[in-house]
């Protein structure tokens, strides 16, 4: 294991870690039938807090932080009729760059009648981080996807602001091979300060849901979760966004939006993953 301190790790070593998960329906049960990993990315076991129909998995990155040159590849494939909820055990930390870009690529595939909920906890970018994130979702007609992210730039509680560095993102969602959502951009210190960017705020959070359109009355319920939560419906894609300076508040806002939406999208109440409370 490389040697790095918790507060300011710098190392010449880098890891290319990958995790591929496959799920199949077995009667009334969604089973984890494929689990392949390379390097420090794991899922320890399948969990069923809601019963056999919904499989919860916790994606673990044992080092706890990512440095320049590291690369994480995560792929999840849900076969017909499966329901999968994936989350993380805690915040993901992207440390300052050491002259190389750190990268994470996520690919989620859901067959007809399947549902994937991708709900990681916060992502914290240390000052000077240089990160590229890609997120690709391929859905068959009739599949459902719910994904969320809470991005924290700098560590305000420690007095650290994001004064230099770069975070580039691209999110692409397709249904039956046809694009329904494409979003890309890059955040720098200038973007954070710009009135056309984050307006000086340090936390932005997004929830995207693809499935049944969300009716106006339910959109109002989601808006009422937090005064800084804005929502929109674009054909099959529902989006809720939060902009502020408090990561915990942002997480609570997205969790509240998810709890309001889930019965409509998936015909079942929201069961908060136990790991969120530890």
C-alpha cells in the first residue's frame, strides 16, 4: 500500500482499479451473479434490507482517497427485471494533483424492466485537484434510473477553498441507444466565482431520474424539501439541483427528493441505506 497522509497525500504511485458487477433475476430475487475487481475497489456482499427484490451494494474504495494518476473504472449491468441500489460507505476524497489527472469512469446498463439507483455519498475535491469524471447510463425501454451526486469544492470546515485545480465532468444517458440527456463541463476556481457558474458557492448537487414523467404536484413536493432545491422535467428526464455551501444540507435535500420520488418511479417507499447513518 502506498504511503500517504490523511490530510495531504502525495505519491509517485498510482492505481488503476476496476469493478464490474452483474445482476440477474432469480424468481423474485435480484442476485449479484458477477463480481470482478482489480485493485482497491470492492463490493463485500449483497444486502437485502427491502426484501429479495431489491439488491443493495456498497462500493468500497479501501484507500479512502484518490490522487493524481489514479483511475477508477466501475461497471454495473442489471439484467431484465432486476432492481439494484448502489451507494458508498462515506465521502469520496480527491486529493490535490501531483502533475497527473485522476479519473473515474462509471457505466451503468439496465435491461427492460430493470432499475438502477446510483446514490453515492458526497464527493470532496481538495484544493488543487485535477479530476475527470464520466458517467454513462444505457437503459432499455421501460428501465428506470435514479442517480445523484453531491460535489464539494474545497473543505470549508477546515478553512480550505478551491482556489486552483479542475474538475471535468460528462454525463450521458441513453434509452434504447437514443440520447436523452447529455451534460458536460469543467469547474475551476473561475467557474466557482462566476455569476454564470456557481456564484461563489462551494457545493452543488444533482439528482437525475429517468422513467415515468413526474407530475406537477409531485414536483412541488420535491421543491418544498429545501428552498435551494430547483427542479425541472424534460420529457422522460427529471432533474433536481441544489446550490449552496453545506454538504450535509445538500445530501439531506437530495435524500428528501429521492424519498418523495421513489414511490412514483418504482412503486415502493424509500428505504435509506443503513450505511448513510454510520
